[in-house]
């Protein structure tokens, strides 16, 4: 038998540790906590939410006075000839400075600004639901990564045991061939089966490495010793009731409902743009000429009303476009509703299949173990061939692999049900992580603070987030 490479020995040791578990092993809760703390995708979507919060501040600012300043320095020069100069060409030059303050306040716009604020608030609530949906995806991915590492590690252990058993069978076949009990064909069969077992071991080791890489990506660190997961999470027994609960609580459903509200408000905003707008304008200015006593100080206040007469059909097109957007949002609501119901049903079916597979695989393993021991004993008495022994051993290996996969699938299916119900969150799972409050930043910016105590609080929040 050839010596195995150093990498093979390392993977073998890792697999053995995985099978052992024990004190100090990393739990599923640890993996979920790591995924929540280290996810760049979660940070990305939190930033998206903060950007949506700022839309509310910008919409609120439209109700407030807009004050601008302007200033310029002008040099005027030229030459002139007229009767007053007796036909003489006279040059002139002057320098003037103009400084002004302009203020504008929207007095009436048919509720367009108020509707914009409401639409921005609905968009914020929709974005919060999107953040919850992303959190669910991250945590479910961590569960799958954790369980797939355990599946791959245990498969490596079974494959190594299989290589050892077939190696023993090959040694026994060669010994029996030497004394004439079996033919060269039996030895060749054992050699072929050993080569296949080594190939399966290499494939299992490759799957383990791939699972470790996915774990590192999902959790934010490479896996250590993974403990056996605890009890399978409990899920509602009533599938129709679970679907009804998902319709009420799933963040994707709440998100599209908010998006429908935004689309309805956009129609009202487009219609309001057809109505008059009344603004109050004020101006205060100073004009002075250098090296002269000439100056002009003054100001003005005006109440201005404007409204569209003809804009080439643009405003009507915007209304129709907003209505099409509403129909699109309603259609998406219909699609998401059916997708959620389907996902709930599929998750329950997967759980039922996994549990049925566990029961069948346990029976298969018991029967295969008895058969393997019996065939091996019969082979020592000459009543069975080497091929019979190898086939029985392969049946036992397949049964154990099926049991491992079914047990992993049961956990994944149970957590998938929680995700389909909108419950795969750090709060519901009671993870030991700092809670992210989506309303904290919103409460600081919703009134569009500038230089104020509230603005100082906002600066502190940004520094705490490491975003300033």
C-alpha cells in the first residue's frame, strides 16, 4: 500500500476530530453568531437603510425655507462720445460689489411635498423589511454551511474506514490465493474495489475542503472543531396555519406591501404636479461702488403662484407611468405571496422526506451490518466469495452515508421552514449578538438636523458605526 500524502493525513485528522466533537467544540449557535457579526452583506444593507432614512430628511427639508446667498464683484468699463462731451471720446471705469440673500418658502403645492414625505417613510419601512430578509438569508446560509461541513467530515471518516476494510479484505484475499482457496480473479476484484474506495476518499476530502471554504465565507472564519447540533428546532405542525403565518410575518411579504403603498403615493404625487404652486420669496441685497459714495441697499418680498399650462404631455405621461408602477408593484405582491406559500410547502416536504429517510436509513444500517458480518463469516468458511464480501461492505457504507445525509437534511429543512415563516432572525434564535436598531438612525435624521444638538448625536452614532 502506497504512503499517503501529508495533506491526506491532515484531512484525515480533521475528519476524526469532527466525528469526535466534545468539549470546547464550536456549536451551531457560535456559527450563527459569527455570521451575524462578520457579514459584509448585512453591513451593506444597513448602509442602504441609512441612505433610505436620509430620503425622509430630504423630503422634510422641502417644507422649510430655502436660504441662499450670492455675491459678485463687477468691473465695468468703456468709452463714449456724445454731445455732452463736445465730441470728445471719454473713457469710464467702475468697480461694484453686490451681496444678496435669497429666501424661498413653499406655501402651497397641492400636498405634493407631504405625499413625498409619506412615500419616503414607506420606502424606509420597506427597506427595513429587506434588511430582515437579508439577515434571514445570512443565518440560513450559516446553518447550511455548518451542516455541510459536518456531512463532509463524516463522509471522509466513512470513506477512510471503507479503505481500511477493503485493504484488510485484499490482504485476506491474497493470503487465501496463496493457499489456493480463491482464484486470481478474487484478488483482482478486491484490488479494483480498493482503487474505487481510494477515489471515493479523495472525492470526499475534496468535498470537505469545499465545505470548509463555504463555511469561511458564510461565517467569517474557518471552521474549528464542530460539535454535534442540538435538538432540531420545533416548527408548527399545521401547514395551512404556517402558510397563513408566513403571509403575515415574512419580511418579503411586508416589503412588497410597503412598495405597493409607495406606488400608490407616487400616483398622487404625479397628479399633484398638475396643480398650482405658491411660494413666498424674499431678497435682501447690497450694491456698492468702490471709490464712490454711490450705493444701493434694499430688498423685496413677493408671493408667487405658478402652474403648468402646457408641457407637451409630460405631466400626463408621468401619471400614467406612476399607474404602471403601481400595477407592477401589485403584480409583484401576487408573485411574492405565491412564492412564500410554495417555499413553506416545499420546506415541510423536505422535512418530512428527511425524517422518513432517517427512519428507513436506520433500518437499512442495522440490516446491512448484520448482512456484512454474516457474509464475512461465511466467506471464511468458503461459502461466500470475495465479491460477496465487498458487495456487502459497500451496501453498509451506502446505508451509513444515507443516514448521515438524511440527518443533515433534517436540520437544514427545519431551519428552512423557520426562514420561510420569517423567523430566521437573531432575535427569534436568541443569538448573543448586539442588536441593530433600525430606528435609531432614522429618529436622528427624520427631522433633517443640521447644526444642532441632534446633529451632534448623529455624529456620535456615525462614529460608533465607524462610518465617519
